[in-house]
C-alpha cells in the first residue's frame, strides 16, 4: 500500500513517513499545496491513501481535496486539522475527504484509521484475505498456508505487503510497474529489479510450504497473478 503525505511541517511529515514505513507502507511526502495538487493529479492511481493537512502554503488542503474529487479522483483522503471545532470537522468531510484526524493525534489511531479506510468496499478489503490455500490477516500481518493445516508462513514485512497487494487483485494480472508503484515509494525507478527479487523470495517461501507453484503465476512479459 502506498501513501502520500501532504504536510508542511517537515518534521512531522518525516516522522510519519518513518513510522508508516516501519509498518510496511510505501510513503512519499510533499510539503506545499501546489506540489500536492500536481502530484495527486498526475499520480493519483499510484496512491492507495492520501493524508492531507488542511493549512498548507500555496493551496489549502480543503481546496486540493475538493478539486481532486471534481476530477473524479477517488483515492481515500484523511484530512489532518489543527482545529477541534465541529464546523472544521464538518468542513473536512464536506470537501470530499473520507476521514479526519485532529492534531495532535496518536500514531496508533492513524494506523487504525488507515486500516479502516483500506477495508472499505470499493477496495474490497476484509481484514482476512483468502485465496486458494492462503490466508492473510491484515491486522496481525500474518500469512497462513491453509493447505498445510494453517501453518504460518514467515514473511518479511515487504513480502507481506507484496502478497497482500497481489491478493487484493485475485485472478488479475498485476503488472510489474503497478506493483512497484503501490508497494514501493518514489525513490525506486522502474529499472530496479526489486519487484522480481521479492517475488522470487516470496515464491520460495510459498513453495516451501508445498504449495502448487501456480498459486503465484508469472505471466510472461506482463506481470504476476494470484489465483483466487
Ligand atoms: Ca500545516
């Protein structure tokens, strides 16, 4: 899952990025309204969630949010507001945001809200993702092999996020670039073989648990597919 943070307090942006990366999210941040709007317009397909501060230099968060919705960009948006007044909260939701957090907020609450947003129907995301022989708990971040009595498959955080992304698109051919842009941040370019390396390791672990290799299929020249 890839997150865009729009926050002009760079210290806060950096610490959120660091904390979210520890949870396995891929994170980019921008610190002013104009770059935020550009980034969202051009790259909205790459982001699974946008965390958007209201008070920003260049352009207000609520305007950015409103403009994005007018352009039919449906990426979930969490607004960060420093004001705890009812009308500010209503304003945040009315500009088209999905949720808001009042500063200062606890990091744990932000994580819970991110999980909740990612569970929404348009993302088709229950807490428990299941495919043929595999079960993934997105809250506890554990993966289990159902063909071998529910044995846990020990994955690194990045492998987990990769498998999670694939399992959220069952039976779909997911392109390499699509994986790269949703599981890794802006610093990885498409010439990097980071996706292939992680797929290789992931497949090894899945096969280690006596899975049919076809559970994680390679579609030559295009990408990868997980069977539902
Ligand atoms: Ca601000």
